[in-house]
């Protein structure tokens, strides 16, 4: 990585900002773009003096082309997306234009440059409602939300360009990543609610939804391994912690870690949101075998780290 010209799209967002911290540590020459719709400049605080930030929207093809030329980009991490499933239901146009057409723009810019690798942040949402679990990479791809469909469109274009034009494309299908700087979803939702009222925790849905969590620095490790290993090109990999947990168990664990056991009443709304998938359990054999990926942070340790960050940083 040392001295490589790296582009991170969506870099002011949750996962990508952690990857940037790692790339900077490895002395890569990092350029970050984001339209700051959901991302925050504060997420880049740690690495701000060691990278270059430009406010560019991935829907703007010319803006992207200029960055690729000016910075002579060699490796691309493509994270820019609407990453919010309910928002994709509300505004499917923004979702499609960013996730599908934006990915096309990034890939087209890659075709015009001498790229070593492009690593795409895909999603477990591309699988849709599971036909079997654990879900391996050969599971049928039948997304049920506009978000799942637009992420799949981006991935499919990437693989088609790999086969047609030799674009060195890798797709990382992220299940549920959590950690500091995460702007949404269940963990930060629980922490916010418990901060406001430690006596009651409202959980959306029945609590029976199953998820497979991965701490953000482990997700970053998976992206780094995909960059280093030549055999990753042309492949899709699941990224998950490899241990599933129900939302009910997660709520109880969170309450325990916060020291609120016996004080907090947990109750369930019984109703989830449109596009929510009940059971997301990953088969991680492929990434374990091909990339030698092994998560280091267990769920309890990860939640404790998140809690410490939340208490310090979230006002
Ligand atoms: N967090 C997860 O568990 C998870 C799971 C599956 C997939 N992913 C994927 O990982 C990536 C990062 O997700 P995240 O959770 O860090 O979300 P995030 O919202 O924090 O990051 C996405 C970033 O993209 C930026 N962005 C949005 N539209 C843009 C546009 N048109 N042009 C330029 N930038 C734009 C946002 O401002 C934000 O900074 C996304 O591609 C998402 O689909 C995340």
C-alpha cells in the first residue's frame, strides 16, 4: 500500500472512514470523495492531515474523471452509496442514481485509467429473503428492496466489465457491520434510546430477526486482504462475523453491557420496516479459505468499544 494512489469514494461515511485511517497508517496516498449527504467531515478527523478530501458526487462523471486523472489513481475502494434501506423505499431515484449509475461512473472512470483493483462495498441485501441459511456466495440473488436491487446492479455491472474489459473488480458483500461513527441501524438506535431513557427499550419488529455482526475494524481487515490477494479479482465474498444472534438476544446483551440489567424493560413493536429481511446468516467459508480472513473482535468486546465511543463522542 505504501505510496499507492488510492481513491476512497463515500469516504466520509462510517465504514470507509475507518478504512481511510488504516490506509493512512500504511502510508498510502489517499484521496477521499464524498457528497456529504450522510457522511461527516468529523469522521475524517484522525487522518485529515494525511489525505486529500474533495467534495465530489459519484453521479457527476466529469468530476470523477478529473480526480482519476489528477491523482493518477491506482486502487479504488467504492463505498459511496445510499446505504439506508428505508430511505431507498422513500427515494428510489436517488438510491438508483447513486448506487447503480454512480457505480457505472466509477467503473467507467476505472476503464479510462490504469487501475490495479477496484473493491466494491456490496451488501447482503443482494441475496433478498434467504432460500437457505447460512447464505453462501452461490445463493440466488433476488433482492427485495430498492437498495438491494441498486447494490446488485452495481455489482453486476462490475462483474460484466471484469469479463468484458478486464476491469480488476472484487465485490465484498457486507452483512451487518457495526462500530464507532455508525449513523444508523440497530446498535446505535439502542444506544440512543437507552441514553434518553434507560428504563425502557423499544425494539422494532418481533426481536426474532437474526443478524451476523462484524466489528468495523474486522470489516476493514477483509477489505485490506482483498486488496493484497491476487486471487480476489473477479470474485464476490461475504463479510460477517460468522456468529449469528437474534435482535432479542442483542437487546439483552446491550442492556447487560450497559449495566442496566433488571432496570430496563425491553418491548417489541411487532412490526418491522419495508425491505427488512428476517434472517441474515452468512457462510464465511469462502473468505476464510481464499483470503484467510478471521474476525478478531467478538460481539461483547465490540459492543463495549462502541459503548465507550458513544459515551465519549455522542452528545
Ligand atoms: N454498514 C453496513 O453494515 C453495510 C452493510 C452492507 C453494505 N454496506 C455498504 O457499505 C458502504 C458504506 O456503508 P456505511 O454503512 O458506511 O454508510 P454511510 O452512509 O456511512 O456511507 C456512505 C457514504 O456515501 C456518501 N454518499 C452518498 N451518496 C453519495 C453520492 N451520490 N456521491 C458521493 N458520495 C455519496 C455518504 O455521504 C456517506 O458518507 C455502502 O456502499 C453500503 O451499501 C454497509
